[in-house]
C-alpha cells in the first residue's frame, strides 16, 4: 500500500526555514507501531498521520508523533496540517481560500482558521485546546545550570524565575539573562534527568532578540522525546502564556507577542502568541503562524 505524504516548513514564510513537518495522508490502516517507524524514518521533530474524522462536521482525525512516541497535542503540527488540508480541500473564492479546519487530536477538538492568498505562505491560527496549568517539578537553579551548560547567575530574568507549566505537554521554563547566554546553552545528559526528569522538556527564553519585532527569543530541548533541539515549539508557546501572565502581569485586554526560535539551528521561526487577560487572569490563548508546502511524495505503508 502506498501512502501520500507532504512536508511543510512551519512558523515561517520561507522554504528551508521554520520547523519542518511531515504529514502522511489516509493513514487509517496504520497501527501505532507503523506510525512510529515512519516517524523515525522522517526523523523530524514531529510527523502527523491524517485519518477520516469521526464526525461529519470535522475535517480530519490526526495523530501526532515525535521520534520518541505519540503526543496528545503540538503546535507546529496543528498549524502545518491545517494549512495543508485547507490548501488541498478548500474551494477558492475570489482568488483566496479562507477555511475553518477542525482537527480531532488526542487532546480534543482543535479549530484552526486558515488564510490563504496567492503567492503567500498560508497563515493558520487556533485557540489552545487546554489552558496552561502548573506542572510539578521545578528544579533548583544549580541543577538547571548543570543540565544546560550554563552558570547559575545566567538563569533568571528581571522578576522571572524558573517555572513549569503544561498546555498538553509539560515544559520547564528557564528564563535566561542574555542572548549570548541562551546561545551557548546545550544538553548535558549526565545531569539532564536529575534536573528535568523523564517527562519534561526545557524551554529557555530571554527578552533580547535577533529581530526588533520579536518580544522573546527561545530555545527548546527535549532529548527524552527524541528531539535534541526544536526549531519552533507551539505547545511550549501555548504554555508560555501562563508564564507571561504570571511574571509580566499584563493589564486586562488582548496582548500579542512574537516568539522567535530556531536561529541557533539555522531555522529561523516566528510564533505568534495572543493572550486575552481578564481580571488579571489568562482567559484564552491563541497560537498562530505561517506554513509553506515543500515536498510531496509516496511511501510504502
């Protein structure tokens, strides 16, 4: 059996930048073991398997895998898959293809608005299916520093201190003083599991940025998920909304932040994070970005 697949670059409007994604179509006959083998063959941070939806009003059911196993939710697969399905299935009206793509993910139903204009990368945006909540296990600064190849004084930013949140996937959020410090961070496996445990990934951020239009610069490491470093992490950005509200205490209203990531990997990425704050609390969070189709092909199922 031959299955069609597509690859996209996500959270970018340029090919060979952003976070690459593989999407395998008509994957209903594949079992979990086969999906994991295919994911490891692509060897990208995530691969999506598209199947028939369980409800007529929905677009598709999807399963998302990293090389380390299946995850219930992820941002760049959601943006990339929605952009692809809108391109393949939505009709053109007055030269544009705006669409609402409804994906059945393991975390729940995710509704994604997609805008497509000729000659431009598609733009997709979705409300996070689960608001971030605290996650247990914030390690001491000295353990974080040892696991990340930093010195303890480089961790901490203004009033920001390490924290842990999940919006479907758990992350330890590590504020870093400078762009130089975050640039030299790396995985030190001798200390990694002691600091982060088997479940958590590390999301480092600082306010110094490469681009003047960005608000935060970030890096993400998840070796226990088979991801040495990720060029763009939408699930982490979703959980980061809680970090921004907790430490920056924004006024009530809508706030939009641009998070740049992937620069140290040569894969510049830009994630749009929108946060609605009411009475000092996070009411909703939204993740958005562009995606551009790169390759099409077939594989043996």
